[in-house]
C-alpha cells in the first residue's frame, strides 16, 4: 500500500511539474517519456520537434516563424503535447544526450516533426520546414489528426 502511494505521489508530482511548466509559459517539454505520461492522462497525441537550434538555418527559421509564436503554441497545445528535442552545438552535454533520442527514433535530419500516440506509436513524420508558417503548420497538424482518427 505504501509503495502504491509513493508511486502515485511521484507520478502526480511529475505531472504537476509538467503542467505547471506549460502554464508558466514553457510550452515545450524536453522528454518524450515525460510527454507520454502526460499524453496518457490527457489523451492528446504527442508532437515532437527535433531541432538544431543554434546551427541549423531551417530550424532557426521554423522557431522564429512558427514554433515560438503564441498562435502556434496555444492552438497546437490544445491538441498535442509539445516536445522539443534539441541538438545544439553550444551545449555538448545536451547534444550527446539527445543524439541517443534521435537514434532511437531514426531521425536522420532536422528539423523533423514526429507525431505519436500516448503509447509512443508513430503515426506521422515530416520535415517541418515544408510548413513554414503558423497557418500551414496548424493546418497540417489538423489534417494529421483527421487521418489518424480514420484508422
């Protein structure tokens, strides 16, 4: 019984931290396992952006034009748990950690978007820069949800 309470409290605190970070203006989680936990609770699919934030010109453009915009964050956040996996040149430790994540999900280039369900099952992936405005990206995300719900 005590072990169950500790497990429950650990999960509850983790979710509280995740949700509070989103409400505090940090809309992007940094971990797919953390996103999966939140996805299981909210039933939202997961949007993962793989980026090279300080060296990849298309990644920088996507951040400036789409991913940092309040219109994108609020609308995409209604339907998806948002995750950013970064491999910056300026942070070798983060890059080393996240390169393992890129390998696990077979990401060969950035900026790549991966969409998955709470179980971690991928239902779409695409090059983010082909949807280079907030409107185009939101339309694609809506289209992907419609396709996912058909199966």
